[in-house]
C-alpha cells in the first residue's frame, strides 16, 4: 500500500492491499477501496462508495457524489463499482436517491474524461463511455455498449446490450440491443455489425438481426404489427428473441422509455 502523505484518508475507510493513493486525493468515511486500485492525485471518493479491485481513478474524478436531485434529502445510499474499471479525468458518478438505494457499475468499463453518470443508474460491463457524455438519473446501460462523445441521455432511458450510439446524439428513447443509433430523434440506423462480429455472434444470427431491424425500424408497420412479423418471419435466434422482448417492454413504457412506466 502506498498512500501519499498529502492524501486525506478517513480512518473508517476500508483500503485493500496494494492500493496506491496520490497526493491531495480524498477518501471519505464509510468508503471501500478494493485491492490493487490506483487513486490518482486530486481524485475524490465520497462516502458510501464501494470500489472493486484493480480500478484506476484519474485526477479530478469524483465518485459517489451527492445526487443532483431535489428529492434527495441526505439519506444513506450507495455507489457500487465493480472490478477493472478505468475512470478518467474529471469523471463524475453519483450515488443514488432513496434510502438504501444504489447506483451500480459493473466490470471492465472505460469512462473517458468529463463523462457523467447520474443517480440511480445501472451500468453493465465492458462499456465505453466517451468524453462529455451525460447520462441522466435512473438510466440503464447494458453490457458492451459504446457511446460516442458529447451524447446526452434522457432520464429513465435504457440502452440495450451491444448497442452503439453515434457522437453528438440526443437519446430520448430506449435504444434497442445490437443496434446503432444516431441523431436527435434516437434514430436506429442499422445493426452494430462490427460489434457483433467482435463478440463472435454467428453469421446466421447477424443476418436474422438485420432482417428484424428492417421490419422493426424501416417498414411502415406499427410496433405491434412489426413485432408479429418478426416473430413469424425471422429465425428466432437468442439475439432476435432478446431484441423482441426489449422492444415489447419499451412499447409499454412512457415516451418510449421502459424504465419510466406510464
């Protein structure tokens, strides 16, 4: 363990083995730092934050900050972060609103400089969140998602696994899994072909997703009709079934956001 003499570490903080904490870093009370973590200079780990193993927290990052939510009344809530995450300069990830509630981040994610994850969010594993991305409260980002720079994500939005969001987009609706989305209208522009290939999704499944995408997002059918056509006419690979279930849930949500029920 290497804690710089100019770091401020509260006595109640739990610090794992082989942890490095740089000068002027602040580790507040009731926080947990896992084995092998690097907390660089001027980074802040606020109270009730749990950081997994081998995470890198770069200068000026703030983890577990108080929610930017008028409903928050100082209750005990947490930010739980998994293993092997890279959290770059000036990233902010807030803990949750609600007594005992949690904001949760999985494993092996990269948060580029100046990105923000709001209160009560759930972030999966192996995501790439680019510079100046702003994710509002109560959102969910599933595994293997890539979000380009300067994207804004509306509260309660869900982004399905292996989706890719083009830079400068405004995400106001749920983004279906395996798709690429862009623009201010959250327009689906096709399947995430490269991402699917890299994840080893078989050719037949990629072709089935392409057919499903064409029916769901390019035809003049309404959502119910399009879902029926996909179930009837497209091979029901695991990926297509996951896509169909996701779109069904979204259609029952408010303003196309399944996490915000009508």
